[in-house]
C-alpha cells in the first residue's frame, strides 16, 4: 500500500493566529498518521500537512480531521466563495527521500 498525504491551506483572522496554532498543537495523532505539521506561510496564512500509512488510514481519520477543522472554523477567514475557509488536497505519495 502506498503512503498518502493531505495538505490544507487556511487563512486565520487577524489576532487569532496564536489561538489557531494552539488548537493544532493540541491535536491528537490519529491511527495511521505518520506526520502532522502546521506551517505559517504568511502573516495570517497556514498550511497543514499530514502523512499517512495509507489512503484507508487517512479516510478512517476524516471525521477527526473534520472535527479539528470545525473547532477552528470561527478563527478562519473565507478564502473564496467557492472554497470556503479551507483549501484541501490529498493524494498518493510518489516519492519520499529522508535526509540525514
């Protein structure tokens, strides 16, 4: 089975960045999750990244991922009318290289 990954882009309301970071910092590791990180890519913009053992494990954790998003929804700005408050993508890992 191929590893799977998901990436989600967010924009946080002004002054709410610390609260948003705190919620993600307290998030549980879900079954099959190998890596979970949150990167600040601008003043109010963030990207969440997760690496999974398989697509199935990621799908199994979807309710918890949605719960985490729901717990931060009040902190987020709309990205666009089409996207709403987040921009998620996911897919199979096709290349992985570990640096020492």
